[in-house]
C-alpha cells in the first residue's frame, strides 16, 4: 500500500550529495563574531551573512521610514528608533538581532536599548559603520573611524 505524504513534483539529484554540496554549498551557519566596539558585529562576518545567509539574523533598520524608502538591505525590517522601545516589549525573537542605520549611532543606541528593556535577548548586535544605501538592496559600507 502506497502512503501519500503530500509531496508533489519531487526530484532526485542524481549526482549525489557530494556534488550537491559543491554546487549549493553547505548548510553550516556563519558564526557571528563581535566587532571592536562593545555590542558591534564584525563587518567581515556581517557582509558574509548578508551575502550567504541573510535570513539567519533578524536585521532591523532603525532609520526613519523616508530614509528606509530610499534604499535598505533586502532582508531588513524597518522599526524607527522612536518606535523601537514599544516594539521591543512585544517582539518575538527567534534569531540574533542586528541593528543598522546610516552611521552606527542610532543602531548603537538600539543595541543599548535592548540591554535595558530586554536583558533576556543575549544575541543582539549593531553595525558600527557608515552605510550608503542604494535602491535594489545595494549598498556601500565603510568601517567607522
């Protein structure tokens, strides 16, 4: 007796797992590494996460909605700084949070706000960099000096 499991259009990768691994990469998560400033994320690691596994983090852009509308990271959600305190009290956290803005100032404030309001959130970071956002999710990023 055949059992239906609800799967349709299933295909087998005939070349096998080793070839699949070479083509698709591994499922190994990129480890988050802290930056030089307290609470910051290492920029090299952050760029790797954006390029390879952007949905492994909750990326929160704390800029104003009009700034966000001009360009943002594709996987980012917009919670402006002035609304963050209220949202933090109710937001469900299932993965590490990384806050971004344009200069690192507001995202740094967001990081410290998490420390005060939600000390239960242990994996929160911010990007300490100058970021110029372009439409389509493109950006230029330079470490803050």
